[in-house]
């Protein structure tokens, strides 16, 4: 951990939580992840070794507690960790407002986007019958599957055995731009995003989700 040699609480706090990946680990815990692999799903580019180091560091400074669960260790934020919600929220708002948003020029991963979509399903408006939405995004080796049930929403590597009426196809930047609030769903469709399947379900699809937490934060300088 870097030592800035300063009395200032800003410097001391940055020593504790300012390392690369650290606040993304906190973000995943704030979003409800508790197990190692669940945290890593939202940060797929972090190595297992680095994630382990970051979790140990957060435990050491009192931000996270490690709990021995029935199926292995779990992690939860302490009171000090939960107070970081204000910092994570401020960073998200600042980034959404001030950083350029050009999804087509960004180096993007699909998995964190689908994990966020999984978290933000509006189960109260889903159809009564369980279904799976198939995602075939250009450049991805394998399709991904989102199980939508009122009592169970899961992101899967294969269809767990339910009807698959909808398929989302197209470019990842188009899906990102819609989810992040850069464009409307209609504009994303003009960028090449397609939802194939029965018309009523395809039209309802965007309304099944609460979009990205900061989607309503407008850019300071419109594109």
C-alpha cells in the first residue's frame, strides 16, 4: 500500500481504498455480491490473485468482513464499507456527467453489462410464464442466457430448460449505449441492436429493466 506521508484524511483514505480495482470491488459488494466468484463476474478483467489481495486489504482496513458461510467464505461490507456508497455514487455521477460517452470507441466487456441487467430486472412487470432471453452479441464466442422468472432471475452460460422466445442480437456498443442512457432504445435499434421474437414480447423487453443506475444523469456537454 502506498504511503503518502501526510496527516490529511484525503491522503490517508486514498492509501486505504485508492488502489486499482479497489472501489470496483466495493461497488460489487454494494450491489449485493457476497461470494468471490460473484464479485469477479462484475469485474472480469481482475485476476483471481488481485481480487484476493484487494479483499484482504479491505478486510485489513475494516471496510469488509470475511464470513465463513455454509458453501465457503463470503464477504460483506461493514458500517465503514457501507459509508463508501456516497463516494461510489459521486464517482458514478461525475463520470456519467463529465467523461465522453462514445461506446463504439471504448474497450468494452459484455459480462459486466449483463450482470448489471440481471440485477436490475423489474420482476413485477415480467410475463407470468418463465422464459429465457438469448444474447448473441457480435464478437462474443458463446451466447449468454438470461432466465426471467418472477421468483428467480439468473444469468446463465446455457439455457436451463425454459422457453427461449427472444433473442437479442447486434453490436455491443449499441447495447451499452442504450443501457448507459446514451441513447433511447429506438436509437440503439438504429445502431443495429435487434430483439427478435414475438412482437408483443420484443416491444415489452426494454421495460422489463430499470436501466443503469446513472442512466438519467445527463452529460455536461451533449454529444
